C-alpha cells in the first residue's frame, strides 16, 4: 500500500567526500573537461600556518590564561586539538580546549537530508567571561560561524569570541571575518576546497579543484 | 413480455464443443452445430464460454434497512454484471427477514427490478438472536417459497436451538445454512489468528472456532437426518471434517467464496479494512485445501457472500471497520483465475458449482437446469481471452468495497440472459424498458 | 514523507543513529542548554485519542526543547470522543498546518492508516497504536540498556534481555523484540502461556514459562504492566497466582546478576508485576527511562523533521 523508506540516517562523515592522493591519477576522472586541481597547501605549509596562528593567538590575548579553544567538528576539532597542543608546548602549561558542534543551529537544515550530530565538549573551565577561540578549517559564507555564535550564546557569555581558520576562500554572505587566517585562497564559486587531515584522511593537504571560471 | 429472439453463435457450450444456441420466448429453443434464424439478433461468441445462468446462494442485498449501501435493485444489476440470474437474499436486514411479510417484500422487490430471481433466505431464529425459532413454516409457504434458512452474520451457537431447527425444517424440505463461528472463541476478533495477527496486534479469529461448529453440526445433522449447509468454509480443517461427513453419507453441503480461493491474511498487514471480512482471510495452506475441495466436490458450490458497505465504514481504522467485501461482479473471473486457469476444474464443473448445485440446494426449480433445450433461458457468457482491470469507481453495486481494485483479472463476463431477456450485452448492463 | 510507524521502518544503522543523536542531546540537556532552535517554526500535533499523560508530556517536552510549536489534541472531551471519525479529526488538524503528528490510538494500525491515506501531510509518528507497536518506547529502552550495559559499543550484541508479562497485549513488547534483536541482543519472553500470542514462535525471541530459571542469566529485565481486567478475561486465576509466578519481588531481584538492571515502561502496578521495593531499588532505571525518553524523542523529531527530503545516495 505505501512505501516506508528507511531513513538512510547518515553515518558520521568519513573519507567519502574528499580527494585522496590516489584519485589524482585516477583514470576514471572525467576526461574532456577542463578540471583544474592543485595543491594549495602542502603538509609543511599547514604545519607552519598552525604554528604561526598559535603564536598570533597567544600574542593578541597576552598569554593563555583566559583562553578556551573550541574546534567546530569535524576537521575544525582536530585543528583545535593541534593548535592547543602547539600553544601548550609554547606556554608550558595546559590549554583549555574542546569542541562545539553547530548542527542543531544551522539555518540550512531543511535543504538536505538530516545530518549526524557531532560531539560538543566544553572544557571544565567553561566559557563564561573567557576569550573563546573558534577554530574551523574553511571560512566561506560565514553561516557556520553565525550558527557557532548562536550555540555559544546558549552555553554562556564569553568576554570575546575570536575566529581562527586554516583557509579563507572569500564569498562571505554575512558580516563575519576571521581574526587569524592560515592562508587566503581566493576562489570562484564553481571551485571547491578540500581539506585533508592526517587524523581522518591519512594525509595533510589542502586542494582546490574545479573549473577556474 | 416481448418475444425477443437471440442467436448465440459459435460459443463453447459448457466449455465443450462450439455450437449455436437459439433463445426464443424466454426459453432455450435449439442448440445445434449451425442455426440460422432471420428474426433473431445475432451475437458472435466465437472463443467464449456459454454457461447456465449463475446462481448465488449467499448474497447480502441490504434492503430493507440499509439501503445506503445497497438495494435489491442495485444488487440485482450488480448480479447481472457478474453473470448471475439468481441471488439469495440473506436475512440479516432491518427488520430481520423472520416473517412472511419481510420475505415477500424482498421477493417482490426482486421481481420489480427484473434482473435476476431474488430468493429470500429466512432467518433461523427470531431477530437472529439464536433463542426462538422464527416463523419458518410461514416463510416456506409464502409467495417467496423460502427453503434456505440462515442466521448468517450470526452463528446458531446454541446446540439445542440448532438441533430443533434441523428437525423442524424437515417438514418444509428446508436446509439450515450455518455461519460457523463459535462466539466465545471470537469475541472482538479482527482477523485470522496466526503469525500475522500476532505481529499486527489484531485480535485473532482462530480456525478452530469454525471447525468446532462444523464438527458439531454435521453430527447433529446425522443424528436427526436433516439437511445442513455450511456457509463460507475457510479452513483446511473444516474441509477435512466435511469430507469425513460426506463419506459417512451425512446430508451436508458446503460453499466457498471467491475471495477465500485467492486472498490470504498477510494482506491485512496494510491495515486496509477492505481486506477485513468475516470469516477472515486465512493462510495459503487453507486456500490450497479449499481449491482442492471445490475441485473434488467436497465443497459443492461457490457463493459470493457479497457484502456491500458504505465508504465511512471502511475508511477508518481496522478495528472500527465493518466486515465484508462485495463480490458479485468479480466472482466468475476469480473462479476462472484460481480454478480453471490452474487446471483444477473445467467449465462444466464451474457450471455445476455455480449454477446447478446451488439451485439444487436452494430448491430453485427454474434455475440450474444446465443448458438444455426447453429450459428457461438463463445464460451467462464469459470470454476467457479478455482480461480486465478492476476499478472500484466503476462498479455497478452501490458500494465500492472490493479488495481487487487495481488487480487485473482474467476472463470477462460479456453477456447475461435472464429468462430470455438480455440483462447484459457486451459487458454493459441493460436496464428494462418500462412497459405501460 | 518520512514516518516512524514501526521499528520495521528503521534499519540498524538508522536506529543506532537515533541513539547516538540522543546521546549528544542528553549531553546538551545536562549542560545549561535547555532549548535548541532546530525546529523553530514547525508545528507538531499531539493526537492522543487514547489517554496517556507520560508519553504525551514526553513528546511535548521534546518538541518544545527543539523550539517547535505544539498543539495538543486529546480524546477526552473532544469531538473524537463524541464520535467524530479519526479521518475527520485528522483533516481538521491538517487545516491548521501540522508538520508532524504524534498519534496514540487504541486501534492497531491507526498510525499507518493516517500515513497511508494521507488525511494529513507531514510526518506521522506512532506513539502507540492498540497492541501493535510503540517504537519510541523501544528506542528509549534500547538507549537505556546501551547506556548501562553497552560498554561503549554502538549496538547491543551479546546482551540478554528478558521481557516479562502480558506479551499478548503489549505493543511495548512487540517493538522491543524487533529493535533489541535488530541491535544484536538476545531476547527471552517470559509469560504464562495464556498471555503469549499464537504465532510467537515466529518472533526473534525465545520463550519461557519459568521466570526463576531466566533471572540469573540476563543483563536486563523489562517488566510489562499487567492489567487487572486480564483476570476476568480468564488469562490467569487471580493476581496472587500471577505475582507468585511472574512478579519481580525482592527475592527474585537478589537472584539477578550483579550488573543487571530492572526496567518498566510504566505505569506500574506496584505489588502485582513488580514489588515496590524493587521499583525503588538501586538496580531500577525506571525513573531514568523517563528522562531518556525525552532525549530519544528529541532525536526522533530531529531526524524526521530537521532535514529536507532525502536525496538518493546522499551521504
């Protein structure tokens, strides 16, 4: 009489949506189309950028005593852990860090199938009156960060909220800007940026792919 | 009555050799290899099967009392559409047909409609309450000449009442048609008791509630030497008991509905109450046993148990819905599909199960005479090469509760003749011209 | 349109996804955040044609914590109790614009009829239909079992659960048997023979009439409510005999494995199927089931309503 389709509930996103090394030479890639693929950041570039960002954060905030680093899952969370580790080795003490999942605050939920909710873990020191450093891999329209600000607002009232991203690719749709940027990569909207991190993807690199214009 | 002549050319008589058949003055005038008659309307029937007019021993006409779902007239038209020339009006109307007055009224309505002979069935007990015998004699002696008595809808559950009824009808050459359902085992039952009902959370109607009554009643019929008919047998166990009884010479006959020859209880999984019926759809094991029994004659007849219901009583949750399916218009196609198509029966056997035998059980002397020269021209034609898709919005009956909506059925009933009058030509019902 | 009418509507992955989502939501709810904007602007109708306070409040709390608007329609004193058909009630509520209907009804299959016949658009969530199913209860039960006994695994493989009581009339039992076995648990049904349905042999569970032999070997015991009416309907002689053979009293509780937990979907008949001190004991997770219920129902609403139409092959 009627079809009840399974939800097709998504599993946590893993390697499926990124280009790995192997597929660069994949003969099944489309032929006859001008596909532009290039490595924008190598593993070394990423490492240097994260180190620089870590120093910049500490400099701007006069040390780490009031800082809480929160990464936005999935890759932002790993970057946050790395940045916290770097800052910790610079300062010689532990840095408060955790994750902030923004899925439930997104404004575009209805446009796609339901997304899995990622863990949110606020460190014991909390965010009240502290300087929160949000970490994400790519800054694009700004909507993710808007959702993160809403999510933070439910948790408490930080003194400041600052934003550090590995890549800023432009095309903002909201008045949002990053305080700390690994690399500015101007792109066209037809292109896409793929960030690969060792913790998930087995390799560190940032790739631009797609037609240039 | 105008003296219409029809020449049916080239149809296979009872599924046998092709021949021509001439209808004149309401009778079968001639059957032979080639007939010519310049006054007759010629109907080409090459490839079609010519059967005696179908006789239904179990029909719910709903009038008097529930005319919103069906009337004698609308049911008669639906019967003509299905190839029937005789219907038996079950007694569970409102008021119940337990007096001569009601049965004569139903009889007259059937005559007025003029599509089929309507033979009223009389209730066994007053008001169908199962306590006091109804006026069986008065009904038998009335214009309606009732011979079949049934409380169908209800079971005559009290063994003493059943015994007395079986004894009493002997005086009137009657037969008690029992709706076998032990009430204590089926309180609130919704569907067959089994794996499906346990999954669906619907209260079960166990097979033994039917079998226990059949067993009791065949023994009673034997003890008092009377005629018993079992309505709508649905279980393999019931079939075995009837087979045993017949082997001992007990005067028991039995019927099966078309839907119990085809449909099974897993259809209830949709919770669509179009599949809710009493007695319920059962398992494929039961369906197979019923088909074999109909083929070997353990089950004597096919009867539709045509049960019209208005939309509101089916357009709701299962537990709230009425029990029953319409079936006059699809009966012969279903029998074609399940029995002839599967090779279990030939058309001559179909004629026996759907015309000769029911007429004999009901004592309908003017029907079921097979296709013999001189007999009344009650004739049904089916074209087995044509299939058709059932559309509930196009049914002739007043109600739309058919379980076959959207199904394609093999075999289309094309022509029906009732006493020589064409009640259906080319699958279109022909209404009477009112003569002043 | 996506519906949750039966556990059969879910794959194991779907079910685990709901449990995982509920786990995250529980963490959020335990913190300061009590309200999420996720379903802002959506309207959810609670169509409760059968009395139930706890399930209705649970769904209502879940919907409100996701900022959805809730319309409550209960049978008592409504047009439904005066004979208005389910169909008419549904079409009236539809005219008010509902994104989802949470329906509880005394007729098995009522939720499916609502979904199939499309008297209302929007998702249909079965909150208990007759004796058929109660999917959200099974999900919160699985969540509870996983939380206490799961040892970090995503499913329930290797766990043994006993469901005890009136299985014949229990939609909670039906949904739980389907879900727990789907997630890898072994289920044993314990009941007097009169309260097991014909056809139960085909269920993915074993059967026992002997409660005492089952108790030491299971990780969770789920007691089902036994209604007093079952005695007049000849299912067992009287409550004394029922309790003697199938009641969870302190003596039986002490025979349980050390880690094993006691569950009950509620409402309880203290003294009939479960002794008061067992219900209040440290092993009992009955009160926690209620909290888990809100989180699991939030997860269900999120999965059904937050996303847009499913894309084939979407990740």
